[in-house]
């Protein structure tokens, strides 16, 4: 009985009688168990378990300070998570009520005092073998779960990459620099960080914001690229890109795409309610309000088929002027402070083209 299972297993004995601890320790040592720890004070059990997590606990039921039932209650967090941690109850009380109560508390088996050496070894062996099987199964399940999560991440990343490429394709139709998505994502993230959002929320917005105009894939070129003022009917068509984008991004389990859907749907709403679909004020999702500011700023400072690139000071003045009208005034104040500190990402505009009034 000197298999690696026995030699490596850590057994913790908790019994207020030193003689019982000594007898069990000697018996187990004689049969190949070399990692035995014993205590006569049940109040030490948590410290001992933290120092060296056991593979088996041999627990007396009737002890001062904390009886075995109280100890099992204390151990419930340990028993709930991770591989099986078997408890072998030591008791001279073999009544049915005691056994049922111990089983309900988390005990897996019983040893009746006075101990029978053969029975002790057989029950310890059986519980350690069960523990080993549970540990193997637990680790296999953990590996499988990790693989499932990894595959889910890969699928989600592929979907996100596909949408990003689609957005890049859309952007290439009316953005000669092809960097509008990057700037909007980065400036949205910087504004969110300045507002005190968590690092995770900032990164989520950085990844979701570039998808805000994915719905433009459904807008005809003669409307999207028109180098002059849109007619009312054409303006109605261009407004549909928010709803098209929301439909493209809908029904995803990904937090990035869920956020991107909200941004796509609401990033053209105005604080005063005079936006694409009449949503106003605090009813506009905060992330969409953030993207609205940085999107308009980037559009103003870069050339489009329908407009020239504005000078930086004029674009900043326009953002300031639209606070409380198009934009959440509190967000504008933080954005302007970011700009004052030189923390807004700005790149030189392209050569001037035909002008058109910005919708």
C-alpha cells in the first residue's frame, strides 16, 4: 500500500483526544501515508487548510469549542468549490440521527470508535481514490470549459473582425484617410477614461465605437457620396443607416457588439431631441452621446466628399456651441478639457473638396 496516491495525499486529522490523533497517524504512516497533519483544536482547521490544503479530513464529531458539525458548517465554502474534499467522520455515536445529520453536513463516510485498523485503511483508501477520480474529472472539465471559452472567443473575434472589415469598406467610400474609425474609437475611449469609467468599460468602448457607421453599407452611393445638399427624401435615406447598423449588430451575446448596436442606433440623436429619431437627453445611451461628440469633431476636422476640413479652432468652437443642443453639455465640458490638455487625437485633414452643409 505504498502507491504514489498514498505518499502524496495530505490527510488532516481533527480530534480533541491526543491519543486518537497519535493512533491514526501511526497507523497511516505504517501503511505508506507520509503526509499526515493532526490537531486537537478544531479552531485551527482553517489556518491549517490554508497552509496545506488537505485531500482528506478525518473529523471527530464531539469536541470542545467547535464540534464536528460546526466545523463542517465552517468548511462549506471549501466543499462547494473545486474537486471533492471528503470528510471521514470519527465518532463513538453510531445512532441514525447522528449519521443523517453528519451526511447532511457534508460527511462522506464514518469510522466508529474504537477504530478497527483494517476498516480505517479501507475507508481512507476508498475516499482518496474517489477524491482522485473527482480531481481528474474536475480538471478535465476545467480544460474543456477553457477550450469552449477559447473557441467562443475565436468565433466572436472572427465575427468582430468581419464587422470591422465591413466598416472599413464602408468608411472607404466617404473617408479618404481611411482612419476615421480608429480616431473615433480612440477619442471615445479617451473621453470615457476622463469621465472615470473603468479600464474594462473604456476598452469595450474603444472596440465598439468604430462600428458606429456600419449601417452605411445599406446606403446607395448617390446619396452617401453626394457632393451637395441632400434633399428631404435623401436625408431620410441617410438616416436609415443607424437602424440598418443596429439590425446588423443585433442579437449578439458579445458585450462589444451589444454596445456597438446601441451606439449605431443612437449616435445621431441630439440632446435637444432634434436628432434622427427624436430621442433626447438622458434617454440617449451615454456611450452613444460620447461617440456623437467625437464623431462630429472628426467629421468636421477631416474632408468628406460633401465638405471641407474645418480648422481645428473652428471645429472646437462648433462643439462648444452645440453643447446643450446636439450634445450632452457635461460630456462636452470634459471633451473640451481633454482638447485643452492636448489629449484628443487629431490628424491633418486632406485637401479641400466641395462644400456641403453638414447634416
